[in-house]
RNA sequence: CGGAGUGUAGCUCAGCCCGGCUAGAGCACUACGUUCGGGACGUAGGGGCCGGAGGUUCGAAUCCUCUCACUCCGACCA
């Protein structure tokens, strides 16, 4: 990478106006700083400054991947469709996969599990060939229905993905853990504040998976987190998995027999509570879902919200959806305001949230319009197939590890690690001979990082009203030298040249030698956001001093030229 | 893919309802001069198929139809 750049010869098209298509700060600043430019929806050109940062991020990734034994590949974006058909993913991807119109046998690769596995099939023969970690940092193509948020969600994007291949499940665990640590190193070196959550593996197949997340109001996932005293995160979980410490409803001492009562105008829990002076937590709400074509009644505490993902894993359903009003009427003979676990249809699966475990003294619908039961004892009066955690946690509840009240935040996924298992190796016959001469499928893992998301998330986390505040690790340049009145002062010109030459031996330096006013240069410097600005002006320089501005803290100090190197070292950590 | 909105100069926008001289402003750009430590000022300039196609009309940036693109909300999201 070129270490020394004169601004007067560079292509850095900055602009004052915020582009209308850019809606979020990172997108706005990257465009205003002349780093990226949108070409079409979800498609971006990287201009030289933006590309430098992208390359620095990719180099950090590369170093950390190499450190865990990764081998870098360069794989084709054009893929034969047959390979994707072998794993059924043409169908699974559906519209997300780009197909080539005038060459129907080819598709654009949305990821590379198939291609990697294909090459493994060709070359991996023996357990002696394993383990391997293969990775690539390349452009992927996904026909997103709605690209948005600048480079956060595009139709073509830079992604690092790696694939581990092991002979044993223990080996997979090791490869997975290596990646988990490498990812922490990568995001930390890039200067991101992030957290890790467990995740469902979704359509990828496989078992364990974790997502690396960055808190952002522009995120597409919701997570429950608690803050740690050190400024990091203590507890973190996707809302689909998050739990909290909430007291169970439990049992009350007096346990009279079940009793019907009329509730003609109570259709909701709130109305029920209000009209009949009940305790909300002792009302049991019935929610009906159709899970793989079978109806299921899920019993929730009061106004607790059911989480579909939790329900799905509790009943191990491939598909599920809320039952329609018609279906409910047909199944229960009552409308949805009056459903309950007592006298439920015979073959109906009834499950309940763990907060209701063995509770009594409950109120719930009687499966007859306008009628509820009170004094329900779930042990005595209902037949609950099993209890499971089904409820969505609420902000303010205590985290399960006791680390404080939960905050609900939006988050952006910047990395994802999976234990894939043998899905792809089996489908594509990627086998090896073990020590006993037996053929076994390779045990795989798959690990992705969104390169551009790192950049966008970094800018989201590190900017002010003037511009970006790069960390030294991924800044396009470390130092921006601002020459003031160089056309009038030989001293400034000469000193500038000298510093430029000298500093670029150690740092990446941008020399603002343009013939323009100080204000323009200062504002561009703040917008571009190099961590250190060196301001060379007549007054300071005439007594052997320069001004050093630390972009991140905004701190300025006047130092003697002779002390400059020491200060730069402390600011840039080099 | 459903709903909403926007397309006029490199960028941000006005003009459109209510059709009418050569289509405007600010920023940016060019030249000259004055400025020169926080987006300076003056003077003079260059730059437009008013997203595209069709229609209505004596006349369309403006009205109608179709189409394309982009943005937002939703659905979707390894």
C-alpha cells in the first residue's frame, strides 16, 4: 500500500451536502468523504480512500485467519448450477440467488460452501490431509428484495468466509473455537465494540452457531443485553433466545374447585383484569398456532408475549404460523378471547410457558364464548403436554446471570460462525479414509464476516458532527499534514516536504498541499477523519513548533518538531 | 413482492396544484483580482434531452397514460 499521498494529486471527491439517498450516518459520511459511491440499489463503488480502509480491514482479517492456520483461496463468482442443485440450495435460496439469463447453467455465488466442499471432494482423501481451514475474501452476490442502509445491506458485498474441515467432532470444536477467538481479535483490532450471541443455524443446517453483533439503531436483529462495568457487555442474547429472571406464578394456598363465570364483554386479558378485579399474572392467555399442519395451544402468563422462534424450537416444527380466526372457531368452538386449557379438544397439544409451571388459582377461557374459568389448577384441571420457555423477555427484567436489567437493542450482524457438520460433505461426497480405512464424511464448519459491515459499523460507532474518527488500524492514512499558507512561506513548504518524507517511512501520510483556504482544509481533515492531523502554520513553525490534533479526542497540542515522533508514537501506538 | 414517496446542473433543492417569453437558486467548477488558522469576497463565465416513451394542447418541467430508477415502511433476510 502506498504510504505517501499528496492531496493535490489524489482523487478524494468530498462534498458538503448530504446525499439524499444516504439515510444513515455511516453512509452519509462515507459518501461525503469521497470513499464510496452508490452505483445502483445495493451496489457500491469504492473510491481510493474507502478502498484503502477496506484493504486494511481485509488485511487484519487475513492476518488473524492465517494465524489460526487458514489458507487463502480465490474462488469464482460464477458457479455451475449443478453443484448448488446437489445440496438443494437452488431451491432453498430461491430468489436470493442471481441466475445468469443468457447462460442458464451458471449462477452468481451467494456464498461458497458448495464450491469449497467440491474442491475438498476432489483432493481430500485421507485423515492425514486434515484438518484444514480454507478461506476467501471476495465479492458475494445476493438478490436482496430490498437493499438498504448503504453498504450495510447490498446486493453485492465483500465477505470473508472460511470453512473448517475436520475428521472428528472434537476437531470441529477446536476449529470453531479458533475462529471464535480469531473473530474477537479481528473486531477488536478494527476498533469495534461488539457482543456475541448464540443463534439458530437457520437454513444453513448444522448445530451450534454464534453471531457477532454490533449495537445500532439501524440493526435488523433485536437483542437483549446488559452493560458491563468495563464499558463492554455482560449478558447478550438474541431476543429469540434471551431469558430473564422472572418469578414463576406458582401456587396459592387456597385451591377451591374450578368455577365458571360469565365474561360477556372481556375479550382481552386487560379487559378481563379490569372487569373482574383479577391479578394479571394469574390470567393465562391462550395462543393458537398451526405447527406443521397441527394446531397447538400455547398457554402464556397474562400479557406475556409469545416468541415464535422459541415455540418453533420447543415443538420442533419445520414451519409454523398463527391460526386464523376461522381455524380457531372450528377447533375450539369458541373465539379467541375465550380459549383455555380446560376442556380443550381431545387431541390438541397443549403446552405452557415455564412461568406457569404447575400453577393454580388461574383464570382462563372456557372454550365457550363469553365464559371463563377461575381457580384453575394446571396440575388438577388441565393436561399440559410440557412446559417450555416461550415468552419474549422485556426490557428492565433482570438478566439470567444477574448482571443487571436487560436493555433491548437493535443490532447488526458482522460475523457468524457455524458448526455445519456433514450436511455439505455428505451431499457432495467429500469423504476421507480414517485410520481404519473406513470412509467418513468430512466434518465442516462455516464462518463469515461482512467486510463492509465492519466499515459501516465502525463509522456508526466513531463519528461526530464534523466527520469520521478512524482508528489508526483501519484509517486510510494515519496522519494528515495540513499546510497553511505554503504558497507564501518557504519554511512551511520545506518543513512540510521534510515531514512528509520522514513520516511516510513509518506511517501512511496524506499531505494536504492544496492551494485552498485553511477552513476548507480543516473541514476536509475532520470529515476524512485521519487519527492525527499535523497543522503547519507560520506562527508555530517560526519557533520550531507544530500543532498536533488528535481527531478522536479533539485534543490539540503544540509540540516542538523534535518531540513530534514521540507524540505520534503515543497517539498512533506504533 | 405489497404500501407510500421522489426523479429538474456534479451535489442540495425551488418551479409543477393553476400549462405561456431564453428553466432558476445555493454549493461545486473555470478565469482574474483581493483574501489566507475553521467550508472567505468581488467580477465575469461554463454546465440541463426537467428520468424515458407515448398522448392531450396553438403551446408541456407543469396535465393524462405507460415505463424505468431511487428512497422509505412492511414481507423477506446465509
